[in-house]
C-alpha cells in the first residue's frame, strides 16, 4: 500500500517533517482512501494520524565522561593536545610551588625548626628556584642539620 501522498499531505497539515508523521497501523485502509488535505484533517481529529515528538540527543554519555574527568580519568598522553606549558603555564606552576614552599618555611620558623637567619637563607634559595618541591626543601633542611 503506497501512502506517500497521504504522508506528504499529513506533514504539511501537521506542520512537521514526513518522518514525524505517525499512521495508526489498524486504520491504514481509511488513510489510503484520504486524497485531500481536508480528509487528512478529519483523520488527525480522529487520532488516526498523529505527530511524533521531537527526539532529543541524550546527554548521558557526555555526563558520564565529565564525571570521569572530574575524578581525574581520561587525561593520559593520548588525550592531550598542546604542550605541557600550554596545559599549565610555567608561571602558574611557579606560583603554586613558591606559595607552598613559603607556607612550609613559615611553619618551620613558627615551630622553631629553623631560626631566623636560616629561614632567610632558605627563603632566598626558594626564591632563586633551588627547591623543586616541599619534599626537596624538607630533605635539604634535614641534611643541613647533620
């Protein structure tokens, strides 16, 4: 049974695409007899022809991926674009490191681990970029005490 004409007419009556037109499978003979837009309108009123809802695009996969990225997954070598300095600028890395070092130095001075003169010396060394990390600074202080 060729219902292409009816589908095209129904699409223009329902103001949607032909793919969104739904025909009741039990009333295909009635639909086949409809030859005008008026006939189609009557069938729409009867509920034999309907407009299907618009199908959206599911966000489930994207949301799952975002959740994994928040956990720190999917950030390996194959996912990276851009140089190391583009992903986290050298200046930002320096700021993070120097703040951590200075915080630890202040704590050491407050706890009496280092005296004022040593604190100043270490502060300047940190500013000069001598320490890679907080752990490096602490190991340096331990070696100084020996």
